C-alpha cells in the first residue's frame, strides 16, 4: 500500500496532487488545438441527438452531482440549452417527465452507483438518449448507457472524491464547447481561446497546489471549528457545495455550502466570531456582489477565508486569510478554486486524527439503493 501511495501519507493527498496529470489525461487526444477541434467519438456519433435535444437532464449522486451542477452553468452559458440536474435517487422515485428527444447525462466515478444506474434504466425505458460520464472503464454504467466519455482520471482510492470531480468537469466542459461550436453558439475565435485556456489549466492547477503549506496553516487555526460555511456564486456555487461536502465527509465537521447571495435568507443568522466562512471570490463572477457579502460577514465578526484571483485587493483587504488562484476564464475557475478546498479538508481531517481515506460510515461506491 505504501508503494501505491507513492510517498504520500494518504491516497486522498496523492489524488489531489495527481490532478494536473489527470486533467491532461482527460483532454489528451481530444483537445486538438492545431486542428481547431475537440474530438469525442461518443458525442460525434450522436451529434444530432445532442443538437436536437429540447433539454439535457443530468443525473448523479454525491460529488458527481456537484460536477453536474457546474456543468449546468457551463452548458446553459455556452450551448444555450436548458439543463436540469437531478439527484439520481430523487429522479427515479418520482415518475419523472423524460422521454424521446431528451438527452440524459449520467455522471459516475465508479460507474456502479445503484441509484444512478436505476435512473439510467428508467430514462432508457422512457425513450431518452443516455450518455455516461464514468471513470472506471468497463463499469456497469459505462455499459448500460447508449454512449459516453471516460474521464481517464486513473484509479481513485480515497473515498472522498477529488480528481474524479475535476476530470468530470473537464469532460463536461469539452462536450459543452464541442456542442457550442457545432451550433455556432460561440465564434471560432472564442472556441479557440477556450481551447488554449483549457490546455494551460493543468499548469494553473499545479501552481494552485503550491498553496498547500499556507492552506495547512489555515487548517491548523480552524481544525476545532464546530461548523463551517462555504459560499460561492455562479460557477463557484457548486464548488462551495463540494467544499462543504469534503469537510463533512472526512473531518466530521458540520459544513454547509450556500449561494453567497442566499446567505441573507438564513445562514447569516449563524455568523459570529466562532464561524469560519470560506468564500470563493474570484474576479468576474459578480465580484462586487461577493465583496458586499464578505462585508456582511465581517461586520458580524465571522472569520473569512477567501479564495481569490491572484493580485486581488478588495476581498483580500477584508478577509482574515487569503488563498490565491491564478487567473483563468470564469467558466474554468471551478477547476482551480476546488483545489484549496480539497487541501483544507484534507489537512483539517489529518489534524483531527480522522481516517482520511476511509471515513466512517461512507463507501467509495454505493451499490445499495
Ligand atoms: C459515494 C462516494 C462519493 C461519490 C458518490 C457517487 O457517496 O463516497 O465520493 O461522489 O458515491 O459515486 P459515483 O461513483 O457514482 O460518482
């Protein structure tokens, strides 16, 4: 096992650090900048179905569901098609309205999650076209779907999903870009810019990982917190949900993710000097609004840990701790902002003496309903 961990203390940390390579493996062979194309056979073979879709329904569980939420924002922005993201378990038990003309995208790292599988079977029975985004090659879901695209993240052992999440977002972004190009929803030059930015994302993830020690120092300050709030807007709202899930899963600290603007409708009542609030406040992304959210937290004495774009001034002036990520296209920021949140959960869990790779009561793959 020590050999498999490749010198890292835990699989989770190894997998966090594998993300630059994993993302590269995900787009390798697909992102063809010189030819100005994205090559994805599963999408190309079914292009008409995607292009004629009245809507796209994404079904998934857990972290994969969060990747689905990021994809919802990306698809709607780039492809201008309505997207619904459903918990597979809710979808399957409520006689869903789905049928011919609908494209269902099922996201699953393991490809074995029982609820997701059941949602796929139901969608197929009702006549929808079902596309899988799986990591495990040859898994049940990859076989049960009509077509699909693998994430190629390599084996993920840690129960808390990390590289599966960022590679799922990568695959889904590639699909969205490909469809947007096919329908002329984005110009060739926009398409080319996205491709070029996607290509350098692994370097930017690498750079983001350099915040590790700094994040560990922050973890040391907040490791005994009883609660934590995570806030983000737009593309980074699902990142807030994912950050909170990671903390809950491995450190057993109660955490909630919220859209930053919803704070005033409830969570703000919880804020006092005991409450760490992790705010994702990258440039663009309604930045000014986030600044005012941060001011509200500050005036209630909450402790602010802000994830900001390199060189940020406004939020940094208000926050107790600042973690910088490199600048990128707004749509790609989740691939960077997720990294420090993974590291924060990891370090807090280690400091609390938790079993990081095998948290209590959780399974890597949930094959029961
Ligand atoms: C379990 C795992 C999570 C995962 C979820 C969905 O709860 O602990 O990490 O996100 O299942 O799994 P899947 O394999 O379908 O992505």
